[in-house]
C-alpha cells in the first residue's frame, strides 16, 4: 500500500509525537508498504532547528526505507500564543507544496498527525483528488490545549477555532486518538462513532523489560547512586507546570536521601533552572535529553517518576513518556483529575501509579511519599504494558482497522 504520513514532528526527535511518527513510518516500511513522510526539520523540544538541518530549505532524503520530505518553517525562540500560531501556519503553507507534489504518486492512505489542524485542508484535498482514504490521528487536542492552558483567551478566536475544528474532524474518513477519553472528546465535537478508531501510543516493551538500575549512568549525570531518584524526563514546557516540582524539592531539601533529576529540554527550562537557583537547591539536578539507547536504563534507575501536567491538559494532552515508564516497571506520581484519561487508568488498574490532584504541591508531596513505598519493579505496570502497549500489536491492528 502507498501510505503518506503528514505531520510537523518526526524522527530524529526523541520525545513526544516525533518519536511515535518515526517509529510508525519505519514499521510500515518494514511490513512492505511504500511510505512517504511530509514533515519539518527536527526542532522539538529545544525549539531550535537541529544542526545539520535547515529551517528554510526543502529537502528530500531516504531514511531507513522511508522517503522523507522536510519543509521550511518558522521556529520561535520563545514560543507564545501568537508565535506558536505563526510557527504552525508557516509549516502548513510550506508543506502544502510538498503535499501537492504527491498527486502524481497517488497515495492510497493519507494520515495527518495533529498537531497541526492547519494542515487539514491540503490533506483532505489530496485525499479527494487521489481517491485515498483520509485519517486524522489526534496526539494533542491543540485547540483545547490552546484555550485550556490560557495560551489564548479571545472569545471571538475561541468560537472560530472550535467551529473550524468541528468541521475538520467530521470531514475525515477516520479519526483516531490515543485514549478512550480523547475519543469521547472527539465524539463530543461531532465525530460519529463509526469514524472513530482507538490508536494508543505504544512501547517497545521487549526493549524495556527486565532492565536494571544503572549506577554508572546516574553518576555520569551527577547523581549519587546511593540516593533515591525522583525523575522527570521529557519536554520542559508550559503544559507541564514543573514549577510544582521545584517547590516540592524546596520542601524536601532536608531529606538528604532524595534527589530530583530533571532530564530534557524545552521552552521553560531556563526559567525552571533560574527558579531552582534562586532557592539555592542542591537536591535538584538538570541534565540534557539522553540518547534513546540510554532511555531504558535511565527510566529503570528512578525510584519515583514524576508525570506532571497542569489541569486542563490532562485529556487534551496524554504524556507519551508514561508508556515506557510502565514498560520498565517504574513507579509514577501522575497529576490528573479522576475523570481524565490518566485518572481512569489509575482507577481501572489499582497500583499502577499514584494519582494526585494537579497544580497542588501538597498533593504532589503526598504522591511522592506514596510512590516511594511502592515495590520495584511495578508488576502491575509491566503487565499492563505487555497487554496493551506492545508496538507490533497496536500498529498491526490500526492498519487493519483503517
């Protein structure tokens, strides 16, 4: 089958949507499909185009059996509401040319990964002109995140954005998303049950199984291996609300056996580092994003994982890091309200993690204490990962269903 994957994030980005899009494209190519990808140069989570890539040139390469078309885009140094919109719009405009170039190839399946909905018109047009089936895969509800996190507050803009979103969602042949709660949200926006497909993020479960704590890796990151490690790993942005982690570290600075390790990059990292420095916290260590080959060892070396999000993002954005935490058998504190996807996960699978109220330092501290008393490895987490998060099972079922 000729499959076109379209989205702003792609490999070699190591976190978030780019990681999953890259793994999906490679898996499809390994199954014998002819796969093309229209995307941007890697820039996330640094919000800076990576060395060896260009933010203003078109480029086409063969990457592990996949034809990858990279298109120019504007990447703001300090993303805010307006600059984020310009960022997304710039990719939509430049990538339209690459999408039109696929007319002669005539894909049979076109998959748009959201964000961004700015790219929906050209996706639908290409599918109509070529007779391809169109699939909208929702990793983030970007409109909900935009307003739920207070990034934009205009009432007029809000009505226009939600109206456009509703029309776009209903226009695709299939709409998939990564959790049951997000599928329900899509249904509330006018998508029929017949259109909906469950397509969760996955883990390479065999890669993360039976991994031991790695003292040498901790020492390389500046951590005393004898200490209990409270780990946050991933994007450091606005939707996480990681200021609460710094406040928790301040409250626990008298506990010499504990250390907070924050691994990653993002628009909010400098501000977070400044906050920790202002409090003179010696129990907080920042480290850059680690190579993917070191990720299993890193996750297995944590005594408590911090899966932190602001209220309002817990269903609009499902943190991708959780899949590998579960696969490695880690214990996690998850900030989420009970009715969200993460809240329901903890309710349906008691013992899989500690769920606490979002945006509350007191609740986070209670969750940390509870997490540190849980056995390692977490066998409930590994069983869940084996049954529901295996990459080969998820991707094979998705392609069959669409």
